[in-house]
C-alpha cells in the first residue's frame, strides 16, 4: 500500500513561518506579486494566495501547494488590478488546509478586506473566545482572522484609526499586509520581531518579507517598515504613521541563522555576511584539525565558507543535495535504511574516504538528521567527523511565529552537549556561543534569541513548566 510522508531531513529543522508581499500602482500587479511570492517560497510551502484590487473590488486566488502549483498564466490573467497582496504559508497556528490559506478575504460593514500575516498573536485564543461569545463566526483556525474580526468590529470610521486601535490591543509578533478598496496597507509590531521591507517599483510602492523579492522584480529597496509603523500605499502615494509606540527591538535572530535567503537583507543587514561571520566566529571558538570543511547543504554552506577562511582548511561540497525533492514521497515497498535523509543528501565517496571532515550545519533541533548524516559519512569512509554548529544549542520553542518542536523534542533541552555527541556518533561536537552569534550579526542587543537562551522579550509570553526544562551543562 502506498503512503506519503515528509523527509526526516526537512522535519528536523525549525519550519519557516510565512512570507508576505504587497504592491501598489502597477499594471501587472498579480504577476509581479506571483514573482515576489516565488522569491519568498522558502518561507512557506503549504499554501499560496493573491488578492488584487481592481476599481475598488477585491479578487482572490489561493490554493494548497507551491506558488507554481497554485498559479497558472490563465488564472493570473483573471486577477485584474493595479494593486495586490500575496502570501505563502507554513502553519504556525491553525491546521494546514485551504480554509487557512491566506490572504483571508472577508466582507464587512467596512467593505471588503483581505489580510496576509506573518507572525503570531500571543492572546489570539482568548480574543477569539471573546468574539465567539459575542456571536462572531470564524471560517478558519488562524490567529490572522482574529485581527480581521477586530478591524471589522471597530467603531472608528477611519480605517487608519481602526488599525491603530486594533494593533494597540493585540500583543505578539506580526508583519502584515491588508488590501481594501482604498489601497494597500502594511504594518509591523512594535518589537519588530518579524521582518518587513519597503521598496519602490516603477513609481509605485512594494513591501515584502525579504529583499530577495525586490531583486527578482527589479524594485529598489528604500528601508524597513519601522517597528510599530503602518504604511498606506495608494497608487504612487505613501502615508506613514505610528500605530503603536515602538519598544526595545526584538528582531528574530533565527532569520539570520536559517530562515532568510542568504541573498536577502533582513533587518537591514546582509544575511550572507551574518552567516559567513558566524562560521568565522565558530572557527575561532572551536578550532579543530581536519582535511576538509564541508557544509550540510544548503543552509550550512555560507557558515562553512567562513569557517574555512579562518581555519585555512579547504572547503568542499562533500554532500550533494537533490534540489528536485517535493514535499511528499512515495514510500518504497521494501524498507530502505535512512531513506528520508538519502532522498535529499548523498556523499561523494571518492572525496571523503579516509578524510578528517569538519561538518558545518546551521542548527541541531531533534538530532535525528545529524545522527544519520554522521552514519552516512562513516559509511562513505570518513576517518573522522567533527560536527560544528553555527548557532548555539536550541533549547526553547518560539512563540512568535515559528513552528518549533516542544521542549521535550528539542535535543539540547534534554541532553548536554556531551550526550548529544554520543547520540549522533561524531568524533567531536561544538556550538557557536550566544555571544558569538550576536557578534556575527552585528548587534549585542536588539535581537530575540529566546530559542537559544529562554529570554523571551515580549510580555505575557507563555511560561514553561519547570519540569520541562533541562538544566544545561554546556560541556
């Protein structure tokens, strides 16, 4: 009997959150948004959607799967309008189904509104229960729809005032785009947890989660949308105002560790530069003798280059990644050992045999993939395997818009580094320090690193039962 399953290699990572895009004043708004979402595909692969604005009316197209699966030339042609918003999703709250695909389009006393959201509201369940008790009907299980309900129910006649009222009430991490008959709106939470960039294209305005979307469409990056700021893009005009007084910034540092594309600028800093410097710092903190520095592709590649530059040990692609792997696979009738890793990664035996390998990865979450990679390299004839991780031990889940395992599933919350080494079977294991990671990003303050140090910056973040915490021994 056939069955479908996701690779363990993809499951043993923090999952990307979502990607958002918006554009005003462009005759091919839908197609430009399609390209923007294509560039942001790494941020969410479960669903994709576009809403266009045409003569005061909103038109929607969404579906499950990759951007290229959802949109065709024909259905893009049907999305007429000169302004649009788009969204790619990986579920952080709510199930993975079409009802939860975004942008969410609704009609209310304010008229039509469509919202795309990247992040997570901390009190969404409580607000949703209050709204349901007052008679509200929800069609999805996402916290994003909660914000739409609050906007629709605001008694303030001006939408800008309503946005200020709603976002002054909710707490959490959010970057969002909103389409209305009056144009495209974008906003960011006062802590600036999730990224949101502002640019210009052909006289109009664009917003996106990462600058790599601007590069594809030929837009010019202007600046980040500021924490606590909202912008209204109406044709070639841009209006900006503060909706919530900004707090001490808490940019998600995992954007630079793993999520964002290395060719992006996130929080106005090059992701490639951050990862390269993480690799350099890792080599300074935990040097080791070896014949080759090899990355776990693709996310470990830039850090491995940095490690090699400091250690003067040659960089090699010892593991080759299959880039044509979909989200699901047909399980073979006869069991193939470690099929989940082998479908994505394969070693170059002739290069690795009898060599001392320094293997660079961005993070270890559950440890299952690292264990199988080590065994794969052993079977390829490696003489020694030294694992170096270009981030600190991941000890806590995220509450701000990243789908992360529970405390009990995070191996670094359950084991010391020496126990993790024993579990994965390498010859040595070392992690980048929290201080070294922040130094590489270029800011000792202003970043949220709670998944590495349990210091959650937002008030009312759920507290973890003490029984779930492992007292860390870093040796």
